């Protein structure tokens, strides 16, 4: 079964995506991350993620989304049960 949600968050620097995803316990999943335009606040504007990522551990994603300020213009995150095949699902 595939489920999807679309979210709109504040159009400013912050860690809003971590707050929105908090009820989902993102550490319990492996993640596909791709097709995003998101920047981290490092005194400049560096990409939050480096290219397409297949299988980011949920704990790593949780640390990124909850420990720094970032600015998300567009993001594409997909959660998969740990150990399952990770792929870019085009429709849901």
C-alpha cells in the first residue's frame, strides 16, 4: 500500500519539516530523498542534501531535520520500511 501527503510549510528559514514529520517517527524508516531544492544555513546557502539519496537511515534524516536551520523550496521524501527495496515512486 502506498500513501502520500503534500505539505506546505513556512516560507522562511527554520526546521519546520522536522516539526511536521515528528508524529511519523522518521527514525523507523529508510528514506528516498530526491528532486529537492533545499538549503542549509551555514553562513551561506549550501544544499541540504547532495543529490538523490536512496536509503538514508531515518536516524540520520531526523538529526538533519531537527538540528539545523534550513530553507526548503521543494522537497521529495519517501519513507520505506527498514530493509525494503528503495525506489523513486512516481505515483501514489
